[in-house]
C-alpha cells in the first residue's frame, strides 16, 4: 500500500512539473487574419490558370497573435486554408514563412529549416482549393502581437473576367481565427490610368512656364497590359489643355526616354501615337513627361490650366497643372507663424527687463510672381510705422534668379544703402541696383525672390502691430504684419481738475504702474514721473502689492530732475515672482507757480534703464541701426538717438493735471489775426496757412458757421483744452479763467455756468462742431470781428 501511494505521489509530482501550456486546448491560440498586397490584374492582363504566386505579384496572408505564451516547445498548431475561385498547385507548397515579433524577423524564407514549419498539405486533391499548414511552436513560445506571414506559392485563378476575385479563408481546430473569412487575394479590374504633377506652377498671362514632372500611371497592372508592339495608328496617348492655354514645343521634352516630336503638337493638344513610343519600357506602371511647356495665351489671373489625358482603352482623366497669377511682385510672411511680441521702449539688449526677446520680426519674402515682373527701373520702399525703428536686417537670402547689379555687393550692403537712401527711417531701394529677370531666357526663368528678417525697436509710446508697407511705382502697394509691440508696464491715472495754488498742492488721486508680466522688471530699474511745466515736490508714498514679491528700495518717493523739471522716482530692489507687480504712488504734491496758464498738463513716465540711456537721460537708445558702430554716425549708419529728439518718455495720461483757473485773467490776450474764408479747406493764423478738415460755411438760415476747434487753436488755445464728450455731444473749451460749454442743437452757450443766448444753433458737419461767427466771438471774448460779404471771409483780431 505504501509503495502504491509513493508511485501515485511521484506521478503527481511529474505531472506538476509539466507546463500547463504544453496541453493547450483548442482555441487557446487566438489570431486575426488579413491579406497584404492583394494582387490586381487588368482585364485581359491575366489568363485562366496563370499563377498569382510569381515574384513581384505574390500576395501574403498574415496572422497576428492576440494571445501570449499559450504554447511552448513541441506544441503544434494547424491552420486550414480554403480558396474560392482559385487553386493550389499540387507541386508547390509555401513560397515563404516568416515570424515577426517586437524583436524583428526570427524565421525567414527557409522557415522549415528552423524547425517551425512541419508540413504543408493539399487536403482536397480533386479541386485543389483546400490546404493545411502545420507549425511547431519553438521553445521560447510566441508573444502577443507576433505576426505569422504566409506567402502562398503558385495559386491560380479559375475565372478572370472583369470584377472576379479570388478569396482565401482561414480556420483552425487548434486556434481561434477572427476576420478569417473570404479575404480578397486577387481581383480583376478594368484597365485605367491616373495623372499627376509634382506641383502646380504659376504663370502670367502671355507667358510660358515649364510643368513639374507630369506623371501618367496605371491604376492596375502595367503598360504592357494594353500597350502592344502591334499598336495601330488609332491607339494613342493624347494630352489636351483647356481654353486659354497652349503647349509650347521644346526639343528637350521627353516622355520616359523618348524625345517629343514637334509633329505631335497642335496648339492646345499633343497626340502621341503608341506605335511611336514602343521603345518605352511598357513593363513599368509609370511614364513621366519632363520639360513640358505651357503658355497662358489668353487666360486671365486666377484661371487654372487643366490638362486632360486620354489613353486608348482607358477612361479620360484630368489634372490641374498651372495657375495664372498677376504679373506682379508679392510681399508675404508665413501665416502659420505666430507674430512675435516685443516690448516697446526697450533696446535690443533688453536693458532694464529680464525678457530674452531677440526683437526679430517674422521672416518677410518679396517675390515676383513670374520672371520679369520685378521692374528694376523703379525705386521701391519698405516702411515701418512712425515710432518703430529698424535696428538691423538679418538672415537675408535670395532665391530664383535674383542678382544685384553690383557684383561686389551683397544683400546686407544693399539693405544698408537702402536705409541711407530712406533718410535712416525707411528702406528705399534705388532703381538699377538689382538685375531684372528675363522670362525669355530659358536658362534663367526662376522668379526672383528675397527673404529677410528685421530687428526692431520702438518708442515707449508705440503700442500695437508693426505693419511693413511695400510701395513704389513698379509694385502694388502691400502690407504685412511682422511684429507686435507691447509696453513693459501699464500706467493707470485719472484727470485731476485743480485750482491754481502754490507749494504743497496735493494731487487727490493715485498713479498705478502695473508690470506686464511677472519678473519682467529687472533689479535696479528706475521709474520717473514728470509733468509738463509743473514741478513735483518730494512728497508721496509707494505701496507694492502683497502677492508679486516685488520690492522697491523704500516706500517714499525720491526726488530727481527730468527735462529741467523736478520729478519723482522709485527703483526696483527685488524682482517679482509668480505674479506681475502693481505699484501705487499716492499723496503726490505739486509746486504750482501762480503764473501757470489754465489748461491740461500731461503726466509722463520714463524708465531710463529700459530706454538704454542710464542716468544721462540724453537719448533714446545707445543702439546703432543696421550693424553700424558709433564711430560711423556720419557715414552709412546712424544712431537712433541722433535721428530723433533728445528725450523720450511715455505720455501716460494726457491732461493728468487740468488747471481750471489761471493765475491771471488772460482772455483778452488774443492777439493772433485769424482769417477764415468760407468754403476753403484752410484758414490763416497770423502768417501761417493751416489746413482744416472741414471748411467754414453759410447755413440755411444765412449764418456764417466756423469750425470751433480749428478757430480756437488758431487763436492760441491749447488743443488739449478743447474737449469733446460724444455721449452728450458737448464741446468744452478751457482758457484762462473761462470754461465754455456748448451742446449740439442748442441755441445757447454756457460761460463759467452762465447761459448766453446764441443767434444760431450749434451744428455738427462731417463730425466737426460749428458755431456761428458772432456766437464764437462772444464765447471766447473776441470783440474784433469783421465779415467781408464780397469775399465771404471772416476775420478775427483784424485790427490787432
């Protein structure tokens, strides 16, 4: 009994050492089936009984395992293949078997020698449409995702008429096969062609262009299936263009290796007899026509050249080969590129800020649409908005047949010379400085093209898009946006209406300066606040928000001098962290001299470090345009500060301080003679002729109506003291001790709140306010007014 139990236990131990997968049951192996590179044959391109397993036409059946580690060494898996409309060859088995997993192909074409292919057997010896393949799984097993590839040798089709297919189905008693039914192995299709070009080309009206590699390909089989050596005169390849286009013969044009014959050309049509091109390789599936030329004889801009391709025995196909463009020069940028954002008031070294912007614009391309379109007998100019400066031109390159007239020059020199010709503001390229392309020169017919990138800086007051403008007699005016400037700080301030006073006059509102982005202001950057003609007293306090982490050197405003005025200043001591900083300056006091006239005074904010002028405050940028040096300011290069004013600042708030009462009555101080002719777009102020947008006129009631703002400014009132409220349609004029209000449609004028009747109602013409001649004089205190009916001219202060 003990011996029997020992034998049972030993047997159990032996069984326990055998992997369970060695006894894989049916269905443990799972695979998905598909056919790769199914064979396609044209009608009459294959006959019944012709083998599909020939090299180059051999479809492949693939089984992809969807289970892993289900079999081990010695296990066998048998797959059954069944053909429909096809037969296996009794003398041949598999052409190839390979096994491919993540490590690559493990068993190649001689798979049986590696021990995996055990047997290939045709099981139906009557119809030869059923076969079995038995595989022996290697010791390592097969992982999930492994592909079993079967290239089946010498399978023939039974029926080969149009639309017939041969399919294969896969099944197995040892595995589960999905998608294994009726997989198309081969098909019979109608012969056909397709046509294409490498790229469509541009052409101008009455110009010639060369098409880019016209390709004619078979959709099934190759040209040998329907181009025969015994081709008759009726068999042909024909190319035909739509109206407005014609072919141009060129001896260099070839189809394959056959030179095109001029007899084949007939204006908009080329007819090539197939019997004349039998030297072409008709076993190929592609013919390429190189050097084919087309002329836009009458087609207009925007038209498309379409070529139809006919081949005997095939349906007609079409392909677009060219587009007619204007005979012009185009300026473009890459619309898929983001417009770069640059900080205004900052030099190219980004002094005063931590941003690493390179100040580069988008790349600009100027290209003629067709060779010869760029007329070199005319100047052309590139200009940027006022307040923006070109500090450098980089990455200049040329393409096509562009060439400079001076062989010693390069594009960098060309641009520097253009900057000089543009008075160091624009780029003016003088005529004859570049070569004009010749569309009739077959060796040089590529359109000229120039690309470049600008390095830009901008005044602190400039904000918005940089629009590069192309102008000139020989080009169409064009614009592209190449960059955008934003301010490194934003100033928030309110207008303060204040009575005239003397020392320690406190401004009732605060000034807030906000950082554009966190960490932008560098340590040591100073900000200066100044007013026109009014001095700040050294009073006030600074408050920094509690979230940004920015610190200033102290919380008191420090005095400084800016543009001969006493100003206030604060300096960054520690940069902000995660959030942009907000600095609030309050309690500021003014020294208001009693001789100051009434009116509006602007608040200016300047950061010397950002302007690159340090403590000197004597210029905008220590920066030289177009790669010059400071030693060359009298030569071809100029320092920006030499071009512009000495001082640069941002007008943060126009009319920040508005003195509503002057130190003395000065309304009688009008002495300027002003002559206003009715119907003319000008007036005479003193000895100066001043253009005005809307002329004076006589209204329907017979009153002479004068433009309020134009006349007030001509008399000597600051334009900032003529205010307009669109909501109430009310104009306000502040001068001396007077505040004058008038509202559209009313026959009354208010002077310091007192109502004065008017002879004519206030009118608005072309968005300008008009007041009657006498009413305007009464409101402003002008008593010397004359009217010349003969010349229809009004004169104010004519006797002074």
